């Protein structure tokens, strides 16, 4: 049975936004958070398999997919990872869960990281996929990083510059992101890609995704530095997965970096590029099932 047939959809009020949520299965709750420039549909090869063991919840982050895309403020607080994390706690409480597991990819992994720091009592286990911590990446910027992650610096430009340029051909931009960040020969489900394009092509979605990155380069760093100053680290068990053929693997000693940010860190590289849930879904299912069943 496929994703669309298995999963139930509902619109969940998270306070100032309504979040689009797909969920299925029973058992321990497991929240799956997507990355840029995608939607919850990126889990279509993973979520149905996990729903045999867990109650799997796949939302669209605020600003993405079919969730609300609120206007931002001058300090980009609206799209801070702190606010996105609070959205996730709100929807999980609506579904009846005060404590849950979370796995995130790309931007969703940054929200998962913030969930662990801001809501430690709510998170029993967490997984982050194909990222190093935002603060670490900005503080270790060099030519390789600026070249490989040029979009971090493009998307934060003010006055609608990236919105205008992406908006001229969002279909091309999105498909090129998928191609450039994945391993050579990677194949993406055309139905999922069509849904990414449908959602991302809206001007308000392009703007919201830029605000996500503007927040990462401003208010998110304030929050991250406050945590470092206070000695706050991820206290729950943390699984780190990344692609052996991607930028993160080439650039960082991934586990060593994450062990500075968490006290119980394990993980490994998978044979793929950036998009682990779509390039190596069977490995992702196996790793998540084993990890979130433990403890």
C-alpha cells in the first residue's frame, strides 16, 4: 500500500499557523520532518514501512508544502527553528503525545535539533540526517563551504532578490537542487517531485523558504550561541546519519562534530548523496526502526 492510500491527512492548529499533517500506524509516536525544498512527501519510501511499528506523523513545516506561510517579521523570528519546533510540539500534543521520537532531514533536522534543546522533556530519541549543526557550519565557513552551500548565502539576500530570481523558473531551480545534491544516477519518484514543484512554485512558499534561511543566519545563531554559553546540549540519544557521497561527508568529521553538541551520539554514513530517505530508503528504515525501538 502506498503513501497516499495509507496515510490520513488533517489540518492541525498550532497556534498562529495551521500545519498540514499526514499520519498513519500505531505504537510509539515518531515525528518525521522534511527538508528544503521539499514537503512531507519526501518520506514516501520510508514512512509506510515505519507505520507497521510506529504511529508515524509527517507534517509540512510552516512555510512549506500545504502548511500556512505567515508573514515574517524584521528579525525573522516567524521562521526561527525555535518557532518551528514549537509548532511541532503543538501538533504532537493535539494528537495526544507529550513525549515522542523525532527524525529530521536537512531543514527538518535543524528543527529536530532545536526540539531537543528547547523541549528536552518531550523528546525521548532523535535522529538528524545529513547536516552538521548550523552554528558549526557558519563558524567554519571557507571557500569549499561557500561553494558547496552557496544557497545559504544566496537565499538570505534582502529585498526580494532570491525570491525574484527563483520565481522566474521555480521548477528548474527545484529539480536542479535535487540533481546537484544527490549522488550520480539517483532517481526521484516523479509524483513526489511534481508535488514538491506544485508547493514550491507558489510565491509565498519561495518567500517563506528564504525566510527560513534568513532566520538560520540571524536569530537561530543567537539561540545557538545562548545554548553554548549556557552549556545546553542534546541530552537524549541522538542518531546521526549522512550520505557518503555528499558534501557533509567530504567536509566534516560528522560524529566528532555532533559529539560536541550531544552527550549520547551514534551514527554512520549511508551509500548515497544528500537525500537519504529517497536515495537509500531501505537503510534509513532499518536504522530508524532499530534506533527508535530501543530504550
